[in-house]
């Protein structure tokens, strides 16, 4: 179809659709290609013949088909314009203004279609596109209402479209602060199964929607389900994370952060231990403890951080990590100036990892020189501490403790 024929046809047809020709100059080539294919299907010679055909058959589905195709192209073109805003500020403003105009014109076309042909075979897709145009033009309430209609009136014959509609509705509800409603939308996506494209993203936002409602245990259920899906057992978690695309790594980093926050609002390390005792161990379990300890460190909650690291030491008692967790706690208490807790940890460390203890039947001292060195340092500090206090206060208990650690 020749370009001039297509232009004449569009300039005739657009006013009948209550549309303006200037808004279609940029998309006319795509429109003309589609019209050309339709001419071939109808075996019509040119645009004039197609115009006569439409005039003879005013109820032809071609009229609504043209309207639908034009609206879809307007949405697509507006999307391209919003993506490419890298030019000068003035050019970016013009492109943004043009995109908004294209979205508004698409809204008009879609609404006409739904009003004049409520049983249009493509109405689900039309509702979806209409909601997108409303959202992009800053009308989230209308976008949500349209998605509600799509979800409730048109069952999930198209699982992809239905799941995307549920997810987008959840996003609009979440952004509006309607977290309970968003939870319902995200959960509906998750219920569709792991095969849907937005399953993992929905689990992630399901966790956050529950978190925002202070439902921390239920939030953890969603977050751990997502971790199990993206970090399946059988490999080292760090290696799995390194193999993921950057966007997935960023998402999981935020999931780990949300898990730490959730446990911090519950009972801290006790909650972690109870969680894994109930749900079973995970290969990423150590990171959960260490991330929570790091969160406490960042808030200068050194005692809570120490409790968390020592809880992990109990959990991995026979590993080389366990004594090193004690060393971290000793270092933290020393920096914080918590003398009493420092001495308690020194004593617990020596009692647990003295060279004659069970631990060293499974580990060689040559493999853990830092642990051996800390044993020596802890014994010296304990002896000096109790000796100094005995000299100052003369208590028999300190004399006995100093003698005990010296030996």
C-alpha cells in the first residue's frame, strides 16, 4: 500500500473515530503495514477501495479492528518515547508530553471499543492496555478499577495476562499503601504456581506487603519460600548467588535484609533457631544468623549481635566456624568496652575450646592457628583480670579464678 494512499485513508478514518491526524504521524508506517495486510486478505486494490468497503459495511468488525490496532500502536509508541528520554531536557519534556498525549488518545479509543462492543473478543487485552494507559498518565485509581474488572469478569483463560493483571494490581495497591489488598493480589499470583513469569516477584512483594502490616512471621514464610526457589539445596549459596543475573542478586540481597529486619522485630536469634527447628535446616542458614548479627552491629546493639553469633556457634558447634564466632564476639565486646561480658566470653571460649577438649579430636591445631592464639590470649587476659581485681579488692574468689586460669 502506497504511503499517500494510507495517509488519505487515515485522514478520512480518524475523525470518525474522534481522533486527530497529527497524533498518528509517527506511527503511520506501522498502521499502514497492518492495513496493507488487511487489504490483501479482503483482496482490495487500494485505500480508496478499503474506504468504500467500510462505507458499504458500517457494522464491519474492521472498524473496531482499526480502532484497536491504532490504540495498541499509540500505547507502544508512548512506551518507546518514555524509554528514550536521554536527550536534552527540552527534548525529553517534548517526548514525555507526546507520550502522555498518545496514552490519552489510546484511552479514548479503548473506551469507545468497550462501550460500543462490550463483547469484543479481545476485551481482556483491551482492559489490560487501558489500565496501563491510565497508570502511565498518573491515574492509578482508574487503572486499579480497570484491572479489577479484568480480573473479576474475565477468568484466567490467558494465564500470562491474568497473572500480569493480578501483579500489576498488587503493585498499584502497594504503592498506594493498601498493603492488605496488595497481599491478596500477590498471593493470587503465587497460587497460580511457579510457572507464571511473575511468580518470584510476587513472592517477594507478598513478603513485603505482610511486613508492612507487621505480620513478620507470615512475611518470613514468603521470603523463605522465595529463597528456597531461587537457591535450591545442593550447592554453596555464595556460588549460587554469583551465578545469578545482577537483578536477581539485588533482589535476594533485599530479601536477606527483610529477613534480618523481621527476626529483629521478633525475638532475634531465638526466633531464627526456632524457625529452623520447625521448618528444617537450610544450606543458607549461616547467612541468616550472620546478617542479623550485622544488622545489630550497625545499630550498635553489641549484646544482641553477640547473642546471635553465639547462637550460630551452638548451631555449628563442631565446625571450624564456631570458635571463630567466639573470637568475633570477644573482639566486639573489647571494642565496645563491655568488660564484664568480655571476661564471660573469654571464659566460655576457653572452657569450650581448651586443647584437651573434644573439639580438637576433629581439628588440627595447625589448621586453626588463630583459635590457638586466641586461647593463649584469653587465658592471659582472664588471669590478669582476676589477679588485678584480687589485688584491689582482696576477694578470695578472684584469687581462685586467677590461679585457675594461670594453671
